[in-house]
């Protein structure tokens, strides 16, 4: 607003960075498709609006990227594969359209785990390659919204949009030390993204701060006539977000569940709970029933739905898929209709349990991920990675939110001795994202320092 900097200058810096970051060793591979002319067109239009003092929203002139799972004109809708998106897109997904209408500068589409089928972000195919964790380039970013989290952590843009069916926004945000919000199921339209799993996937922003996440959420969260699941939602608010303390809030913790993580993660997360208590919130012990049943049922639902949608691809493009994708889709074919029905009965039970729990507490607290980002091995670069025990651990605190549709926010709160980010998760009842953002702001105060990642670009310089 002061005019010291223009969106056009920022855009030129970003273009220089995009050229540079994939020439580095190893290449960052956060943004996989971008177009200099497109970026400059949006930036110049924004620069004129600032000059004429008629900006469109808080996001006017702000660089953003979207996961390759979304249709974004004029890029190819590859969804992490080599066989989809043979032609450039001619129509935007709803979130891309909304970001354009808000004046944001779409700097490109970001890397992702092939077809969203994993939590490492490891995608060895020729169009994507493996995105690097800006904190430790020999470690994974997490997935499946891998490039989105890497782009934000490395400073390429303060906002990226991802999708989350089993932690796919929250896991990479946690591993890369940035903020990730999974909205309530249906809150943000997923029209124009590949409908990989229609009952578990929510859309959400990955941002540098909780305030930024709140701004993006307030712009994207509303009913979309093209997306039936979100039509009946209550109005999104940010009520009490900036309250000076947390007095009156009851925070639920199932300590047995909470402690199922690495010692280093646990020690920082326990201190974060104490910090929230010191701000006036009360911590209430709760019991989350049937967590193992939730874990199994979530896997059955998400994989069955993906297998159903990708059946033609599996038959026609099997040889072009990564080995891990083939294995996961083959595993999915072993589930029966009976398994799927039983899993959905479990969903109804679990939602009932949560309804009861949310009559006594405002939120449920957990660590975000049970461990820090895993190492990348040489073989991963060639053949990919498939580690089922890691996938289970990375999704441990994520699945409840995807399975029942409740919203979740992850906020970085510290670092391991190896210098990798550790994050904390807050979940709330359906449609109550406002309380997550309120607590998230206070969690940011708990983090006494923010370490600069080893790969970091200052696009304002």
C-alpha cells in the first residue's frame, strides 16, 4: 500500500527464483509448472490496482500456488502423473477462480505425490521428481501436497492450496514447518480438483502464519453451487480469533493417544499444552474411542474410493504409474463392498462419539505428526519409496479428521535436535474453524524462535 514495493517487482523476483531453484543441487522441485507471461500479466494488473487504490481483497498482489490436483488455466492437470493433463486446462477449479477474483498472483502449480497416494511426497517420475524439504534438502517434504508446503517454507509464496484426504495438507505443512489448515469436509469447494476420494478429502491453505491462513480461509470458505457437499454450511466467521487469552476454552486431550509419538515430538507438544493452559484454557482429559477401528476404516474408505475412481487408469495406464501407486491401488482392490459398508458404519459411530465429546470440550489437541520428516535415500530418486509403517505413523493423528470431516489446524512449535520442524494439531467440531485459528495464534507465541530453512528465498529483497 505504501508503494515502496509493487506486485510487478515481487513477480520479477519470483520468476528469477523459479529459474534458480530448480538449477540448484538438489533441485527444490516445489513448483512444477509455471509461466512467466501469466505471472507478469496478473502482477501488472495488480500493480495498477494498487496505484489507483482499488485493490480487490487482502490477497491482491499476493503470490500463491495451487497443488497440481486442481485445474488451473493454462497449466496441465497432471495430478502428479505422466499420463494425465495431455492438454492445457481451459477452465479453472473454483479455488483458482476465487483466488484470481481476489487479485492473487498464481505463480504456478505445485508438485504432489502421484495421484495423492502417499504421505512422503516421493514422486520419481520425469515431470515431477522429488521435492526437497527446505529445512533439510536430504529429507522428504511429506505429502501429498508436497510442493505446496515446500514452496511456502522456501519463501516462494506465503500461500499455497492443497487437498487433505489422509493428512495431505497437514503432514507436509508439519514436516516443512509451516501452518496447514484442513477445513471441515465441504467447507471449501473442491470442484475442479480430481475427485480421488469424495468422502474424505477437504481443501485447505498452507501458509507462513495463522493470520495468513485465516485470510485465505475467509476468502475461500463459502458454498459453491458446483460442489453439493458444502451447500448447507453455516457462514464462516473468525469470531473471537484475536481474543487476548483463551479463558473459557476447554481443550480435550486423550493422553494415551497423544503420547503415541517420538519422545522429542512429545516433549515439545506437552510444553505447548502447558502454554495454552497458562493463557486461561482448561485441559480436560477425554477418551477417543475405537481409534484403531477408525484407522482401518479410514484406509478402507479412502483407498476404495480412489480405486473406484481410478479403475480405468489402473487398467489403461498401469505401466506409467509409479510402483508405489500400483501397489496401493492393487491393495485397494482387495477390499470388498462389505468392508466399505462396515467402514461407513464405523464412520457414523465415530461421528456420534465426537458429537458427545464436543459437548464437553471446544477442541481436541494432538501432536501433528508422530515423527519428523524422514530421510531421502538414493533408491527413492529412481524407484520411489513405499514404507507402510511410516505411512501409518505419519497419518496417526490425521485420520480422525478426514474420516469424520472435522477441521484441523497444524502449527509449527519447535525443532528436533537435527533441526527438523515439529508441529502441533488442534481439531474442533464441524464448521468451527474460528476456534482453531484463535488457538493457533496463541501457539505461534509459544514458538520462541523461527529458524530460517537452509533453502530460503527472500522475494521482497
